[in-house]
């Protein structure tokens, strides 16, 4: 039994390359309301091989064997999103999503303050009309 491990690994790595193409890492584009989204995926691979031959010291038999294997892992990372001329990256992991939320807190606080100011101005106008 003669196994060419190098040839076997070449075949395995070609298969993995086919699976881990650019289309896999950047998924198919889709629309969500006004947004155009494209998923981003992390792809990891691993390879292994082994071979051996030996003699049976008690008999006249020779033994041999070999093998190769590969694995591929796919993990969603987030989404590239566009709206008009603006491009956003929305992470799918919890840590990044939290940090993304924290980055948006100042804008959120500003919007809440603006809403509060508008409400106060409406109240002032109502009071001014009522006192006349």
C-alpha cells in the first residue's frame, strides 16, 4: 500500500479553498427597507495528516497506513450596511454590539435632550397662550 500524503493534502486543501471563497466570506447582498446589507463571515481551516509503516517482529507481515483530513469553521461576524452614501458595519458578537451601542450613546443623549427642549417650548407656548 503506497499512499502519497502530499498529493492527498493537495486534494484536501483544494476542496477547502473552494469552500472558503470570497463569496463565502462576504455573503449575498439583501435589502432591508432602505438599507442594503451584506453578511460578513469569518472562515477558519485546519489540516492534519499522518502515515506510517512497520514490520511485525513476530511474523513476516508488513503494515502501512496513512490519512489526511481537514476541517472548516464558519462564524458570522456582522453586516456591512449601506443607506444612501453612508456605509456602516454592524457587528454580530455581543461585545462589539455593546461597544457600538456605547459609541452611539452621545448621539442618543443629544436627541433626547432635543426632544425635551421641544416639549418644554411647547409647554411654554401653551402657558403663554393661556395667560393672555
